[in-house]
């Protein structure tokens, strides 16, 4: 189980780039917890979504040890 405090960390405190943070905010994502709860089908339909940003998101989740849980969440 992931600590709630980790999920509430803003992207900027995790050291990700400003461009990633700005695009995430335009997508309505402000922290790791938002990412973990996101509906991927709806996210991909958002006008601000790009696959380059999505690849960066997956890298961030992997770095934080959350990628597997994210994938499982998408399947349920």
C-alpha cells in the first residue's frame, strides 16, 4: 500500500519539469493521487492530452513505484 502523503505530493516537489506540471494541471491532475484515480479513457479524450506527456507520466509513476498499481487500477 502506498502512503497517502506520497500521493498528495505535488508534481513540482517530485522534481518533474515545469512543462509536465502545467500540462498535468490543464488535464486536471495536481498530484500522484489524481493520477492514480484518473479515468484513462476520459483522459485520452481531453483536448490537452498527448502521448508524449502520457509517456512522461508513466515514467514518473514507475520512478515512484506506482506503475503496477496504476495499471491494475485501470483494469478494475
